[in-house]
C-alpha cells in the first residue's frame, strides 16, 4: 500500500511530544512490513537545518497563495520511508516552537499555516502526476492535519484515516478566519467544521474521515464521555462505529538500554548492574546527593496541566523530606516552570530541575531513575511509561487512558503471579499520588520483588509491529 501520513511533527525533524515519535516510528514499522510510506510535515526552519541534500519533489501552486509551495524530500533513517517537507517560507521559516511564539502565545497565522499543510496533502491526492506518486491511504494526525479529509474530492478512491493523539487541542478559530481562508461555505455547518459558531480543524478530521482512531482503547472510550470528550463526546458517540483505539508502540531502534547512544552504560534485564552504574554517573552529573538504597525518582514531559504537574509539585515536599532524590526535565507553562525551579533552588542536592528540551537527558533519566512518575490528569497513550518499563524504571501512574492499558499495577495477585509492572492510583489528588509513591518505596526495599517488577516490564512487548498491523487491517476494512 502507498500510505501518506500528514502531521505537524515527526522525529527528528521537529518534536515537542509523543506525536513526533509516533509519526516517525509508525511509518518506519509500516515500511518494514513492505509498504511505501511518506510523511508530510512542514519545513520549519529547524527541520530544514537538519536536511542533508534534500531533493525537490514538486513546486505546487495553491490558489490565492503568492509564490509556489516547494515539497522537499529526505530519507528517514534506517527506513525506506520518506519525509516530504512543505517548504513555504512565510509560513514555516521561523525560529522557535511550531505552534507558539516566544511569549507562549499561538502564532497568529496558525490557521493559514496548517491549512497550507493540509492543502499540500490534498494536492498530492488530486494531482499525483506532479508528485510522481499517489497514496492509497491518507492518514492524518491531530488538528493540524484535520482539514485534509474535508478538502479531498468525494470521487477520489482513497482511504481517509484520522488519528486523535490529544482531543484537548482542537484548532479552533473565529468565523472571520474561516471566511478569510476562502473555504467552501458548505463546510460551515454542524455536520461540517462549524463548532459553537467557530471553525474547528479537528472536526474536519472526525467528520470527514472513513475511520477515526485514537492512541489507546481506554482513551477511545473516555473521549465519548463528558469528562474527557472536550465537548466533542456527542459527535464521537455518533461516529462510534468508526472509532477505535490502537495502542502506540515504542521504537526499539531509538529506545533500547542495550544500544542507546545517549546513556553512559548499556544494560539488559540480565545485566541490571549497568543500570545502577547509570544512576551513579547521572546523580553525580546532576549534583544530587547519593544515599545508599534511596530510589531515584524521575519525570520527563511537557509541563502542562494534562501531565498533573500540580499533583507532582504537591507531593514533592514529602518525598524530599524522606531524602529521595528527584530529577525533572520539562518545558511548558511558565508558572509551572517557575514553581519547579524554585523547589530546585531550595533543595539543590535533592532535586535537579532542568527546564528545556533535551533529548539526551530524557534518555539518561530513563536509564538512571528507579521510579518514573506520571500523574497525568488524562493521557491518550503516553510513551514515557513504556520507555520507562523497557528501561527497568518502574512507573507510578494515574489510572487513565493509555496508562491504564500499558501498566499492570502492583497488587497481591499481580505481585504473586509476577505480572505487575508498576504502581497506579485512581484518585487524582496529591494524596492519591503520595499513597502510590509510598507503596512503590515500600516495595523498592524488597529487592527480590522489585527485581521481578523491573524484569517483567523490561521484557514486555511494546514493539510497533502489532500496532502497525492493526492500522493496516483498518486501512483495508470496509
Ligand atoms: P505527550 O505527547 O503528551 O507529550 P508522550 O509520553 O506521548 O506525551 O510523549 C512525550 C515524548 O516527548 C517522549 O518521547 C518524551 O521523552 C519527550 N519529551 C517531552 N518533554 C521533553 C523534554 N523536555 N526533553 C526531551 N524530551 C521530552
Ligand atoms: C499526545 C498524547 C500522548 C500520546 C502522544 C502520541 O501528545 O498526549 O498521550 O502518547 O500524543 O500518540
């Protein structure tokens, strides 16, 4: 099959979160299964800087746009799949975050920028001769690619898939933007892209695609409820026969403690002393005070409400009072950044707080930490808990979305039959998180049981193959 993925991020060209990981590793897994895969993303300045000898695939004229849109091609590492980049300077040739300006406010022209991405994808479908290639399937990810499906002509024989990675980001713009974009007035309807008198990119994907997927079975159920449906639960219930959850995998080419180029010492489930050496090296690097037998806690992620950072901040004093070292890496909400930095300054030997995006350090944390904390308020899938389990770093998670689907919580039965891979809590409060952390610390002292939890997590199969096959089945379903 010829498969075109359309997204706003793909690792290593642009990454702010898990979307980028998925939009690199799913195509790679599909290519390994023998399919012809392209990933269309914007040619952000930072992405263009990473290109070595890019090839021009086509110069596209889009009506109403001054100048051509150039589509560049580059290879994807260790894969036959290709990345196509939408090169249009006024939209994408700028520094910084793909969605936000320096002050943390959404770029004013986001609707124009991501509509441009969508229109380029549509021209690949409508004008295959220009590109020398036509997809059988167009697989769009998140709101930035939501306007692809509504703009594809009905007579096109193509499968349209839309994957929701996070329903809380919807691409909502005022009616005036809809008008200025010059879109067909017919789209301005309840069964179109109108949402509470505004324009909704994500509705385009949900209403006009053949199938809607999300990244875990539990989240597929949750988004049909008023708690986590973000106002779209009615529409999603309406489309429930076309909605399914396919769990993300992890890319063992990038995330494997036995080959990871970012970490100090390689190890496997049979050579766990290597993990301890990473802990010693990293704690020294991060100037953390080491006391024997104290577990090292870690967190990596976007510092936003979704991730339950407020719960973490509330749980920290107790942890630090017990002398448990902590390492935090993240970037996001300036207020949360400030609070974490203040705690870091107050306890420099106990907690190392790094505000910023640092790929290498994120791998080092997975390798060095004993316990990974993920108190998400909601989590469509979550990749870090899977990276953690694969690195023998036991996750403490909230019971939500993909966290529920991937972590087997420690309980008398799961400890006895050695299926436990982590700890979980249901009550989304600092007390709930605190109780799960206490449970983990108690078991940490039981070396035999702890070793079993680590090994079970490390040997579970989180590979992409299974999920890639599930998507392929869906592409072929009626
Ligand atoms: P989300 O997509 O909601 O951010 P995921 O758990 O699916 O959450 O994926 C997050 C990805 O982004 C992981 O690969 C994680 O390591 C990475 N990541 C998040 N924040 C940072 C950061 N500050 N530095 C490096 N990597 C980060
Ligand atoms: C989103 C979600 C996260 C998921 C990722 C990749 O950013 O927040 O849970 O793992 O997409 O699908």
